[in-house]
C-alpha cells in the first residue's frame, strides 16, 4: 500500500527591486503581483487547466499565455 502525503509549501516572496523595471512578487503559489516603480501594474494567476492569466491594474484582462514569462512580457506592451 502506498501512502501519499501532501505537504503545504509556503512560497518565499521574490522581488527584484530594480528602478525602472517590473518588480514581481510571489504572493502565494500560482499568484504574482507586478509593480512598476512601486506602483501596481497588475497580477498574474496560474490556471488549474494550464496557462497564466494576466490582468492589468485596471482589472482589464490582458490575455492567457502558456508560460509565466510570456504573461509577464504582456506588461511590457501594456
């Protein structure tokens, strides 16, 4: 008999803090907040079915991307 244990993992906050660039913070697993020069730029949420949804600071959906990196790049175009 095989037992499977689920161990909750708390993601460590990650920020870059470079002036003039996007700064991404991991709020929880599958959810990131982006700031540009300290101001909210938007959020990215990982979908259960795959892909990443990016939403701008005005709550406007920017789209769905296959990778986190592509979703983050959408904010450079916004």
